[in-house]
C-alpha cells in the first residue's frame, strides 16, 4: 500500500508491506507558493513514483476540512485547496481504493493503534506542526463534534488580547506554539530565518530563541489546562513534527500545565515515539482498511 501525509511544508510518503514494514519512502517539499494545482500535481507525482504492481490501496491525509465519505479535500488554507476530488484523481493514478482523511485524525488513529495512547480510553493527542490540532478520545471513541471540528486546540485563545491568528481570532495557541509561529516570531525578533528545530538548539545561548520557546511552551500549557478541565484525559500525547524536540518540549509543557492547575493533578504529558510520521502511519492504516483488511499486532513502527 502507499501512505501519504500532505503537509504545508512537506509531502511525506511511503510504500508499506502487509506486515507493516516500510519498503520505500519519499519526501518532497510542498510547492505551496506555486499554487493549489502545483500541490495537487506534486502529490500525484509522488504517488505515481511510489505505487507499483500489487498496490492494494492508497491512504492520503491532508489538513483542513475533509469530506471523508466523498474523498474530497473541501478546504485547506495552507495548501490553497478547495473542493479537490483526491479520491477520484489518485484512484485514476493507482487503480486501487483510496482513503482520504484529516491529517490530525489519522495521526490520532496511529497513536491509538500502536502509539502511546494505545489502550488508553480517555486521551488527548496534540499534533504540532505547521499548525496545531488534536484528537480527543473519550470512553475509547474519538470525538468528532457536530461540525466535525472537535479538537481544534490550536485555536483555544491563550492570550485574549494577543497576536492576530491566521484564523481571524486573537491570541490562539497556534499563533505562539506551532512550528511555523515559532519560526515567524523568532525571525521577527532577530531579522533572520530559522526553523523551529534550530531555535530549540539555540535556546541555551540565545535569549531571543529562549524567550520565543518559552512563549510557545507556556501557550501549550495554557491550552492544555483548558483541555484538562473540560476533558479530564488520562494521558496527553504531544505528536507531530515539533515532537522531535523531545524533552525540550515535554518538560516545560508539563511545568506550564501543572502551574495552571491549582486543585487537581495534571495528566501525564508524553512525547510521541511516532513524532512527525504519525500522520503517515495513520494513512497506512487507512489504506489497509480501504483494502478490506485488518491490521494485526505484528505491524511495526520502526
């Protein structure tokens, strides 16, 4: 099967065997600046390159608003997409069933299947990449909401009079704590670009990097405090590309969360072992289901 995670920065794809082994991987930059059609063309090129004889199904996960039943990406602001019929287009390329899903829900599926949230009935999986969103699991079932918008923790206001978010609100957690926001806020201070990973590495010797990182982890802690009071999760899993920061992310977020909870204990906060590949693993699971097969415990996530 072929599994593809389309993000605002990169298209991450893999060909996966029936026992969960990764046979080949392919990462390409997402050509957002070239327009919506260029992004679709890049996705199709990646799929055609990885797909071959015997491919049972394709799983593709994307950001934004996704019509799962129709296989259509209804709206993805950071890709410039509106009403893109992904299942139809990619099905023509691979001649196999195509499953289309929201990237964060797919990451949550992977975390619940063979990640840290496995066998945890009440959990919150927070995916931090170009943006921030989460998957809420209560009583063992993911919560989708009446408009399929449950879990938008990135748009919880953490500073009511704070910076304007791309969504139009003020002070959203995503405006301070996403990888894109961290890079933007640091560049605004020092006048030179750096990735979120580079900024983390600079924290010990660069006061600007340290302050931007502290703002980010404090914002996450504030958002998680609200989520804790509303949902009472048994576990919080930090996933997505920013999870590669490991303890440098986990420890200050734990502290920020605990400092906001006066009368109850904070839930455990852990960093995903799947990290930036959680969406891709979720896409592989969806592809396998689209092929009419169940995933066994023998699946590997190395």
